[in-house]
C-alpha cells in the first residue's frame, strides 16, 4: 500500500514537471537578463564591472594590531575622508575581542598614517602596525591579467563542453548556466557595494569549474544513458547533483558566518562561492534541466 502511494506521488510529480518545466526554465533566464542589464549600467557608471579594493585599484593598507578603538577611528576617518576608505575589524572567534583593525584607502600612506596617529593618540611603529602601499599602475595591470585569465578559462571551458557533447543546444545550455552562475553573484556583490579583492576574482575563477559539474552530470545522464525513462534519469541526476552542491555550500557557509577571525579576502572567497552555488542550483535545475528536457523531447530521446 505504501509503495503504491509512493508511485502515485512520483507520477503526479512527473506530470507536474512535464506540464511546467518550460515555464520554470524562464525564471532564471529573466533573472540573468536583469542582472546583466544591471551590470551594464554599473559599468557605464564606474568603468568597471566591480568595485575594486586597494589590491586592485592601488592605495594604502594599514593594519593596526591590538585592541584598537575601531569605532573612534571610524568616526575620525569618516570626518576626514568622507567615506573614501574601508575599515575592517579582525576579532577573536571565542571572545569577540578586536585583534586588529585594517584600514584601506587610495590616499598616500604618510597622510593616512598621520591621521590615524592623530585620531588614536598613538605613534604607529613596526611593532604595533604594518603599512603597505600598492601603486595604481601595478594594481591595474594585475586586475587586467586576472580578467584575461577569467575570460580564457571560460572560453576553454566552453571548448571542452562542445567537444564533450558535440551537440549545439545541450552545450549552449551548460555554457549559459555557467555564465549565469557568474553574472548573478557578481550583480549581487555590486548591488551590496562590496569591494572585490584579487582573492574575489580568484573565487569567480573557481566558479567556472564549480558551476559546470552538475550541468555535465545532468546532460550526460539525459543524453548518453538509456536506463529508465528520461524523467527518471533527470531525477537521478538531480539527487546526485543537489547533494554535491549542498555539500559544498554547507562547507563554505560556516566559514563565512562563524569564523570571523579569518582574513577578509578568505571570507570574500567563501561569500562568492556560496552565492555562485546558490545560483547554480536554480540555473541547473530550472533552466538547464528545462532545455535538456525540451531538447530530448524534440529528438525523441525518452
């Protein structure tokens, strides 16, 4: 009796999927279009697809060690720099005590050092602080090289996909899903006003690889396997693929929310990967699965 009820529920789910998969696959497509338009507008206003931090735009990074009054420093620098700086606190995981304060700004290091000393009433030395200055030309060259590497990795991934499946529509579906997995978190990062570091660009590079594994799994199961019906193969791929994605997601989220003592660049990697993995769930299991279902139906692959 229980098995019969399960079979009935499965058949209802299959009928619902067969009826609505075309509508469902349009949802991530529309979100991707909105995100892409937002990025185009963002680029026209900022001449870049991201807000760059000091490592990509050049400037001064000063790390203050010890229990610094971060609120007092924030208030003093806000009056002088009018928001043209970023202040971050590194805290102890257990006690919440401030271990260090990091100040980033495009201004000259000597000016920033003098302003911090005036605000805190202390003298900055090599024992209680560290100062790094990155030239704008070096940072811009580094940024350009990272963007070229990201573009090349995406192109090479696309070539591999076309070589693997040798069919246009399934290959385009995988590539579109990978493209959306990058566009969606990038648009959200820009909307939140987060300044992306070199580590953040590396996270987007990682997404190129992370985003295609479930799409390849789905496409391979649907096109090259013949065990069971098409819906059963898709559902089997979904069970494996969603487990893969959720495992990776549950690995990076605790590192972002719980381990507050990590360097900001590490937490940015975890944030971008988490956003990309969430985007991968909807792009793979709504859009890509809909395209593959439609393609197989048209080709008579059951």
